[in-house]
């Protein structure tokens, strides 16, 4: 059945002209993955992003294309997509969800849409998240080949058709140029084809593309990789260069999770919530996971960490509260956990509590405020992980 859908999608693409070169942005070489797949005949490929990655969309299409191109190669594919998550969360979950799986030969990333519509990031946050991912990946595994794909939503599409580049894409491009990482500018390709009368937004399928839309993404990725591989000869695998200077010194390139278990006490419980008794939809991605939970304002907990930044990766539901934070006995600052999507969903998001600190050991006190977002129905916090840079 899936093969039939793919064939139908590619037949739909047959009426299109070849994609414009400006939307397939090749930087550097992909010799390392070519040698691994063609000579060593085994490969580990990871995909990280939001729901566009997690769903059965472009990811399985690209996986199938790789199997067809290298039929003698034994592949392992890692799906590190988590719906709603942005590049900030990506930078902190990279180690656990991707790097700890072993050697990664080819790494696909997509966060442009979620940095835009979910996180609403400004340029700085887009840079810090994407640079955190790229620099951490290339520091830990210098041989890793990387491709970033820019998907699109209606607002971003409108900007592109007006000749503007959406903030997340411009910020991510700044990072990719600095590190010599290739990009597939799917968002602009869609805008170009719509303007040329070759495509409609409905046929593409929207923010979460239909098979025909995902096939365009897979087509462009295939063109980028083929354009590199067809001109390359296999040779010894060698590390990619890593610039000494960062785009933003505050980028989360040392990002990692810190378990909240150590912060549990009589008022902050380390438990698996009874989701059936808590209003709001719940995604099975997080089923069975323990979280640090409290709904009692004023009751404190502490967390100690060594680094420059601390955040909380939370499930923010209809009752999400406001977290107050004091670092090293300094003043208290409030951080709203509630998100506009929290109204009916325990929404996964990373809220950065502290940034740009001196790199040293810090002691942080946390408590819930009596005041919550005007749309919230409670004063709760449910923390999956602390995020530390």
C-alpha cells in the first residue's frame, strides 16, 4: 500500500519541471556517508525534527530511496522526531536521542516550521538552537554528514512569495553557512512552484504535507545527495572542519538533559502522572515517563548544575502555572509555562529559565507562583527534564 502511495506521489511530480538549483544548496562533500554505505556496506541514518519528521512523511521516503540506491547496505534508521518540539529542545535532546545511539553517518534535521509556529522564536533563539545541534553533532562525531531541510507553513509561504525570508530560515542559514552544512530549501521550492502554476498548497498538503508534498522533499534531498555522490570517489573517511568561532557564544552546543529526580521532595513529586485524571489530551510519546510534578505555590525545590544555561523541558497542559526562579540566591524571576496550545493538550516545550551565566557550579531555587497565565486553569508544573548547557 505504501509503495502505491509513493508511486502515485512521484507520478504527480512527473508534471513538474526539475527543481531550481537555488533550492538545493550543496555545501561541502558527502564522501563520508558514500564511503560508509558503498564500501563498508552498513549505515546509520538519523532524522531529527518535529511532527513533520515523526510522522510517516519524508523520512520513510528518504529511507526507501537510500535502500534502493545502496541495495547491498544494511541500514539502521533512527526516528528522533517529536511533535511540537523546536530547535531549542532539539539541542538539549540531541545527545540522548541521536548521539548516544552510536556512529551517525547521515543526519537529517528539520526545525524551521516549529521554530516559527510553535516556539515563535526570534533570530537569537533560532541560532542558539540550530548551532547547538550542528556544533554538538560535529564536535562529538566529526565525520557525520548533515542535511537541513526547511519545510513551510502558510505564514512562511506568504513571506516567501513576497520575497522575504522567514526568521527561522534566515537564522538557520546563517548557522549552516558558517559550518558548511547543506540545505534543502523546500519552503522556497513550494513557493516557486505555486507561483509558476505547477503546484497548489492543497496538493502539497499543508504544513504536514501529503505524500505528494513529502515526495518533493525527498526528491530535492535525493538531488542534493546524488549531485555530490555522483561526482565523488570513495576514499578514507575524514572529519569535517569545525570553525573555532561560534555564530553566537550562547548557543546550546553543550546541551544535555539533567534528570529532575534529584530535585524531588515532599512538595515536588517524581512520579508518573495519572493522566486519565488530569484534564487535557496526552500524547503516547510520553506514556510511562516520570516527571517532577507540583501544583502547590510557594513550595521550593532546588537544582544544582554546572554550566551557562538552565531550562525546563515540560509538558504544559491546561493547568500549567508560572515558575519562579532564583539563581545563586539572587532575585526571583517568573517564567510562564503555559503555551497557547496548552488549552487542550499537555504540550511539550522547553522554557529557558537562565541563560548567559558564568560557566561554573550554580544553585537554583524553583517555586510555583500563586499567579498563572490568565488562560490557565491551575498552578501546575510537570518537568520531564532539566536542560543544561
